[in-house]
C-alpha cells in the first residue's frame, strides 16, 4: 500500500469513528428527549405532592470584574421558585465596580464568615450579609481564580445541595423544581448537569429570559449551534449510557457532601469542572460505592458567549488546555476495569475526539496543501471526502436543531429558525477550521499557561 493510499484509509477510518459516535449520540439524545416528555409530568405531579418535602440549596457564584451583569444575575437567582435556598457570592479580587454594585443594590453590611476550612483558597478579607435579602451572603477575597473562589463559597454553604454557576449566567426560575426531585428520588445521585443556552440578544426582564432569540452576530450564532450539539445531543447521550464526564461549571448541581469528600475543586487547572466530574467518578469507583452522575434537559441556565473572535479564541484556548490538564491528571483511569465505561469509552473518546481530533483535522489540511504542491493529490478522493465531511456535519447540525425545537426554551419564531439554519449551513465554511487551529495552538501552551484564564468581556443583559 502506497503512502497516499495509507493516508486515505486512515482518514476514512477516523471519519467513521468520529461520526459513528455522532450518529449514536443523536439516537440516544432523541431517546432522552422522548423520556423527558414522560418525566416532566411526573416531576410536576411530585412537586405538587411534596410541597413540604425538599432539599435546601446553596448557590455558589464566583465573581471577577462582573460589574455589568452581577446585579441582574443575582436578582434572577433571588427570584428563584424554590422553598429554601441561599446565594453565596465570592468577589474574587475584582478590579472594577463589582463589589460596589452589589453593596448599592442589596444593602450589604459586614458580618463574620464561618471559620470552617475544607478546601484550598486565598484569604477572605470581609464577609457581608444583605439587609434586604436575608439569604444573600457575599465574600470579598484576594484573587485566586474561579475554582479558588468556589472553594471559599463552598465552606460557607449550609445546605445539602449546592449549585455552581457563574456571575454572567441567568438560571431559569423553575430549574430547581425540575431537578430537585432527582436528589430526593435517587439517594446515590451526586451530580446533575443541566442545559446551557445562549442568552445573547434574548429579551430579559427582571433577570428572567422572557423570549429566547437566535443571535444576529455570527460568532454567537455558531456557538449557539455548538451548545445545542454539546448539551441537547452529546451530554444527553452520554448520560443515557452512564458515561457523563463533564458537568458544566456554568450550571452544575452537586451534593455538598460529595464535594467535601473529594476536597472541593482543584485550583491548579482551568478545566476545574471537567476535572471535578472525573474525580467524582474516580472517588466513588475506588471506594466501590454506588453513585450516579446525570444530565437533564429541563433545568436551563442562560449564559453570555463571546461575540468577538479574539475573546472567543481566548475562551477556546482555555477550554482546550483545561481538557488536557484534566485528562492527564486522570490518565491512570484509562482502560482500567475498575472504572467501567468511564475508563474504556468516555475518557478515550475525550482524548481522541475532543483532544486530538483538531490535530488530525489541521494536519489533514496541511497534507492536502503539501500534496497539491507536489502534484500527488488525489483530487477526486479529496473532493468526495470534503463533500461527505461537510454534508454529514451539516446533517448533525440540522438534527441537533430539530431536537432543540421539541424543547420549551428554544427560539421558535420564523426569523430565529432561519438564522439558526444559516448557522448550520455556514459553520463548516471557515469557522470550524479556525477553531481547530485555535485548539491546536492551545496545546503548545498547556505547560507555559497552566492555570491562566485570560480576560473575558461582559455585556449587560438586553
């Protein structure tokens, strides 16, 4: 077999492996969507029957330079339809008016923080209580990063269930009503992920999304499509087979006792949400204790996504570095019988499809250019393969968008659907290739940029 023929065979096998997984994910996600229809009515019935039976919840929010969104985000949380909860915000050494905005909006007064110390974090300078919102607690501490700030908040949490979220996020008011009964019905449940949706250009009133929209900005629109594939399709599918290894840091619900058992979040990685989820799997399997980590379509959290290329590049650079940091930290779980499908399927999939596929993709583009220059390129094969690749990617996008239309929080106007369709048809015409290059370049900075986040731009909710 000649070198060109070997390359063609390798590319075809890689394509089959990756897209075979995508096809299976779509089937499993469709199954999850159908099960959701049955589960929603059951949950609503149980909420009515259990009006006095619930688990109190602590919301933990890290805040760094969030002046533009912090007040509206907290107003959204404090309007949550739930019998008993508290909100703990950690101002992680912000350099803007984040702290001043919270003091003005919620009449904060100094108080004494709990002396408990369960996890690593920098010094807490001052703690505050709100005079107008008795369930709002604010910490002001030395900057230490997102995981560090969440650890500080975790120490102050009083309730058995904690929700990790971000200061630029809006949680749907009914989210916990839909998710809370799972922790009552399933004692072995230690973590539950919900759907993350794009809030850019949505109509927001008093901290609640009243009308979801498909953004006009193309970068935000393409990211909306990515989020649909990541949550509506991929995570729903992985949860169906017990292989969910990432509960999003933007909206993750955990048993507080489970987080304390594993020592809180690691502060030496920018992929702390992925690392934490894998570590929970490892912890309970090492102890041979029953546990569950699940994803539900219904609990929804709305988050802002970058609208400028340079900001998005910084975010994806950080995500890809965090992916490899987490995977490398738990490389000992690969193909070990003790870790079941996590070690034999979920982690290998993350290594290959999430981690290394950008290298294969970029290498393929470079190989095409080199072979064209040398005059050895098989143009019919390349043309057919690119058409197949783009065509299948488009079908996956259309399938994810179609599944999303069955859910209550999706944009449903004709204009919104048209803009999403345009995103599906154009995503593979430059955007995907650019992101592949960004992710490959991130791999060269894993060691030198360990723990570095990079600045993010926030906008006020519309």
